[in-house]
């Protein structure tokens, strides 16, 4: 049934069938995460990638799950009411292997950007890529001094010059956002069809202590030519709020999943040593349990805020919202609180297991390496400052400061 379109984030298209319910997707995500846990040590090396896990993710319909229901998805990442379920899935993947959570979160982020800022034709085309061809999407935004420039050509096409760093899933992500600078200095989103162009990857650039299986290489896009249809949204749309900042709750969910995995392995290690009656171990594990539950309450609060804010994730880009600054500040609180929780969990687990527990073949040291690296997200201090600036400019009493009713 054809219905008039208000904007691409509110497309009403003929419903596509999706075989699994969201509840079934949660169950399947747990099964995939369990497999990932068992396989994590085997792919903990530079050059590896969780390929088998993403085959399972595709087979379960999870690559299309971030699409609007009317596009054949489950709305995970674009329908605000589905935010809590999305965060649960991201946390499960983070628990299984942070590398998988990192790449899947990028996939969700990319599809959310397309459905928010893309045209109807772009939304339909890229939805088909995810739904019908199982293409993995991503957001490759980081760069050094040789960053990407987007150069308009007389033909109406655009040529890319320059490189991206931390390009997670290099060689496996099929449709990454490769955002770059226009001649006037503004930032333009664009998607590169990696299976249709020639790029140069530098695996030697990626020599990390953790997150090795993300294949986060440096990639040179110089000479790649794109049609105008590859450009998503208007210049500087990527930096528009609240969409830019509210997305941090997704990686926070992945991080918390990693912290929960660390707790589970630490407890298993202590139980194996018969240390369950040690009062100091009990104290440490109690503190960890409290911290993790606090993290889960932060995620719950974030999901409820997003759901109450607007029907579409972070609202419509053509309709201003009076609580946008409040939502951004709340998301930054969530991100900051969960990072601190994860750091506390790491320290407490290290003290609990001692040197013996930090040696292979226990997975504890690998999880700590992965989580420590993944916690280093950009603009940490700015996130704290944003919260402080928001509260300093309000007159609302503390008990109602974050009310979204």
C-alpha cells in the first residue's frame, strides 16, 4: 500500500516479512553470544575477524533488525520503543566478544543515520542491501592528518582523497560511512560500496593490545569515485544533535556487556579455587555486582527516556524538540557513568584473581585488554562538561531535573 512520505525516517512502505519476533531475536542473540565466548580466544589476533559469528547474525535476521518494521526489520535503533531491546542485544554481544559488539553497533549506527537523514530512494536501496544481501554497514569516521576529502567533479560525481583510521571490520564491512571534508570545510556523510571500488588497507597500522579481532585498519580511499546518491544528508548533518550524542548509549551497552563477562569469569575463577568464603573476595564481588546493576539501571533509564522523547530515535530531523539538550545531557551521563563502572569492575577483578588469573588460558586478561581499549571513546571530558553545563543553566529541582513526562 502506497502512503505519502513525510520524511525518510518515517517511511511507510509495504510490510516485509521477518521470520523471528524480537523475543526470539533476543534468544538467538544469546546463543550467538555464547558461541562467541567459546570462539573468542581463537580469533584474538591481529588479522582475525568474527566471520562465523556474523554469518550467524545474518542468518538470524539481525543485520536487517535495525530497519523500520515497514522495511522488513524490527525497528531496533530507529523505533524509539525498541531501544531497550536493542541495548539488551548489544550488551549480549559485548558479553560474548567485545569485537562483535563493536562492529554490530557500527552497523546499527549506520542504518540509523540512513533512515534519519537519507532520502526515500537511499533508505530503500540500503535497506535492501542489509535485508536481502546481508551487507554489513559501519561508520568509519576517525582520521589523522591525511583524512578524507570529498571533491565535487564536473560530471556530478565525487572523488575521495585521503584515509580513515580505526576502520573496524576492514575487508568485511561492505557499506561503511566514509565521511569527509568538502571544499568549503563542511563535513559530509557518504557511503562507499567496498565491493565496487578499489581501496588500500594497511593492516600493519593496527597493532593493538586489545580488540584485535575488529580488524580496525587504516584504509586509503584516494581515487574512489562516487555518484551523488552515495552522499547521505546535508553537510554537517552528522554532527546534529541530539542524534550524535544519544548514540553513545549503544556503545555503553556493549561496554557493560564486557564488564558483565569479566564478572562472570572472575566469579568462576574464584569458585574454582574454593575462595567463595573469603570475606575480602565477597566484599569485592559485592561491589562489582552493585556497580553492574547500576549500569543496567542507567541503560534502562536511557531506553525509557528515548522512548518517551519521540516515536523515532532522537526525533525527526525536521521537527525541533524542546527537550533535545536534556536528552543529550542524559545520554552523556549514561556514557560517563558506565565507563566509570567498567573501570571499577576491571580494577576489582584484577585484585580478586591476582597474577594467576591474568595468565592464559583464562579469558580474564583478554576481556580486560579488550574492554580497556574499547572504553577509550572520544570526547570523554566533553561529555562530563556537557552534563555540568546543562544542569548549571537549569532552575529545575534535582528530583525533576531529568523528568521526560
